[in-house]
């Protein structure tokens, strides 16, 4: 646990910058639930934990929560109004035009756009 005033103020500033209320550092619970704002992957690239999945009974201390926030885990569920970098990225729509047939392909993120391109190319441009 962080004890010095300088460390507490730094934690408050960092947590505030990530969307936490300033009172979180003073009112934290010993245990909390964190929600994924970005998917977690297995080593082979397949998704093991989806966006929105919960991680229960983790430490609620501000220093722990700050470390997890930096990798996309927050105490609130992801939604359209979330301002974290992962939710902003997920809500952005990417588009690209097929060079062969001028079809507009889209995806919510780079992986989604790549999937649309593969599907399109496999179906229409074998």
C-alpha cells in the first residue's frame, strides 16, 4: 500500500487521467471486480477473454487498480461512453475500398477490417 503523500497524489493524478474519480484512492474497497476493455489472447492468437468479461475478487488498492488500468482492466463495464483508449478504438469504424471491384469494406478495428477483407477476397476474388 502506498503511504507517502507524494505517492498518493501521483496515484490520484494517474487514476484521474484514466477516468477514475478523485475519491477512489480514499474510498477503495479491499477487493473489487475489474472488467476487460480489451480482449485477452492465448499465445496462438485466439481470444481467451472477451471485452466485458469480469475478473472477480482482485485487490482494490489504487496502486493495483492503476497497474491493471494500464492494460485495459477497469472497475466499470465497457460501453459506448467509455473514454479509455481501447473503447475509443473499438468504436472507431475503419473503411477501405477493394481495389478489384470498388466494394467498401469496413470493420470496427484493424482486425475486423482484415477479417472483412479476407472474407471478401475468398468469396469474390479467388
